[in-house]
C-alpha cells in the first residue's frame, strides 16, 4: 500500500509544479500586456501639458492593481511580487548604462564640478537633515520603534531623487547646461545614495564616534573612486578589443553582442567586488560611447544606440508600473498598526524634510559654484535655473522604494508593524511626489523658463575656442617656466575649462590612437 502512494505523491507534485509554472506564465503575459498598454497610452498623451510617461505608468499601475484587488476579493493587488534582486540586477543596469552612453559628454564634463557638488556634497547635506529631522520629529507625532541605524538608512533612502519627470520636459538642445546639471546630478545622486546606504548597512552604531564618521566617509570615497576606475577600465578594454579585432568585417552581431555583454559584466563585477555597480556601469557607458562606439560599423552604431535606449525605456516603464500596483498591496497595509493620524504625520514630516533638505544644498551650492566658476556671466546658474534644479530633485522614485524594501522587508514581505509603516510611507511619498510634483512640472517650467528660450547663462564657450585660448602653440617662443606660469594662472582662473582643454590634447595624442574615437 505504501509503495502505491509514491507514484500518487509524484503525480500530485507534478500537477502542483505544472500549475505553478502555468501561473507564472500567465503573470508574465499579463504584465507584458500591461506594459504594451502603458506605451500606447503614453504615446497618445505625448502632447499633454500635465502628464508624462512615468505618471502614465503609475496611474495605469494603480488602475490595474485596483482591478486585481477587486477580482481577488482583497487578497492581492499586483501581478508580480517586488524583488530587490530583480531591480538591482536586471532593471537598474540598463537604465544607468544608457544614461552614460547617451550623455552629451562635453556638457557633462564642463559642469562636472557642479554636478559633483550637487550629487555628492548635496546628498550628505540632505542625508543629515532627513536623518536628524526624522529622529527628532517622529517621536513627537507618536511614532517610535526605529533604531539609530534605521534613521540613518531613512536619510539615505529619501535622499535619492528621480529626475525623470523634469528631464522629459526639459530639452537638451534648448537648455543644454540646465539639462546637463539636472541629468548629471540625478545619476550621481542615485549612485551616491546607494553607496551611502550600503555603507550604513555595514556600520556598527554601538561604536559610533567622531572617528567612525571619518571612517564612513573614507569607505564612501573608496567605493566611489574604485567603482569609477573599474568602469573606465572595462570600457577601455572593450574599446581596445573592438579596435584591434575588428569584429565588423565578419559580423556586426558579434560587436553589438560584445558591447552589451561587457556593459552588463562591468555591473556584475562591481557587485561581486562589493563596489557600486551604478557608478561602474555609468562610467563604462561614457567610455564606450567615447571610444568603442567609433570602432564599430555604421549599422552597429545606429543599432546600439537604439538597443540601449529601448532596454532603458522598458525597464523604467516596468518600474513605474509596478510602483502603481504595489501601492495597493493589502498585506503591507494590514500589517501596519499605526493610526491614520500618525501615518499622515509621518508623510508630512518626510515630505517637509525632503523639501528642506533639497533647498538646504541647491541654493547655497549654486552660489558656491557661481563663485568658483569663471566670473563671466555666461557660466552663472541663475535663480530661475536654481528653482528648476531644486524642483527636479523633489520627486522620489524606484531607487527609494528598492532601498526601503532592502532595509525594512525580506523578499518583498514584512510582518513587523513598524517596518510595514515605513514601507507604506515610502510608497505614499513616492506616489505623492511623482504624481503631484510631476503634474506640476510642465506648468512650472513654462512659467520659470518661458518658451525655453536660450538664456545667456545656458550657453557654453565653444570647445575649440577654449582649447586655442588655453594651450600655447607647439612652436611658442616662451620658456618652459613662462608656459608653466601661464598654464597655472589659467588653471586657477578657469579650472574646469583648462582641465578639459588639456584632456583633449592628451586624448588626441595618446588615447584615441590606441582605443579609437572620432577622427
């Protein structure tokens, strides 16, 4: 009798496994169908004054989540469950790589010092304000239960911005400098937030002293620079291989595949080395677009640009769609024991601290950037541009949600009432900031930057003019000491432009002959 049970058990197991597999196929098919719907609706609303792709995806996600919630009689609201590994390993890399690959490098590096001020120094200012503010204000509205480390993690979570809404409104050709600042700060901001969050996870709060703070900052600098160097190294290796082996003479498929795989490999190597995959893949994208892209055939150049942009677009739509559906996750709301009054207090405190933390560094650091930049009027960040930069960083997005799940949930699920409150609070803040601030972005920019006119402050000197004015000719009669003095005085007067000019000379003479590039 016992022997007959084993085949029966095996049949039941096979039936359960087949049902589970069928359920996964149905879920994936439904999600792909909804993704297609997002793209169609986004296309139809392209000219809308009030909406954009990210808002459209979130709203559709909320509608689909409501339908699923009603159909399942209040048991479920999403087609797939959030997984940090899915986000960090498969969705984030194509978005960040495409950002580096498509960036206008001349504008980005002309404004690199200001971007670092906003994306690194500004993050630490915002982090301190949000962490200290929540630590002081949460108990006053009746919410307790978080440790010091969790308050610090909260500062990193809500310091991460999402500038997609603003970038969809700004035009790179009409306001190049403003676009470069918003775009560059957004990428560096995400990388800095994740590096800071990972550093906090390793922090022993019981031994937190003055030296420990310096140790945290030292770890951050180590991760920042080593991740950047790894990305540059892999980008150069790919460029050299494409130039030396010339895959295009036999098959364009191989050279495209090599670029895609090496880009993903850079991210994975950084994660395996416990570095910042975002920084690594971003700078790998910059290096590949500067060197490797010019070593492939014309057809491959067109194809790679479209492939990377398409992968990034699908990943972004996937993330925003899921955010909309997960907002109605009944399990998290049931696990939460916090009163409605306290919940609204938490939402208000977080949004207030986000606004304050953003203003605390954008306006002072803009003044500092204007002071240390060239004293010509064309290099200043005007007050109008400062308002747009401040507004662009008010929205919170997928990185904040992913970090909140990493801190307060396990495999997308939590039964701790305090942790459930923090996850739902993160969802509410992300939805509020994206929908409300996102809806107001287009009207605000139309008021602050009417017709997106070319303002004088948004013009950059031509690179050739900079180079000719800063680098003495080879046959100059000046002595070496005189040339050195003149170079030093120009470096002190216009550091960014001077460094860029000397880099162009070094790049043309030493780098491009080895790694390729535009002729």
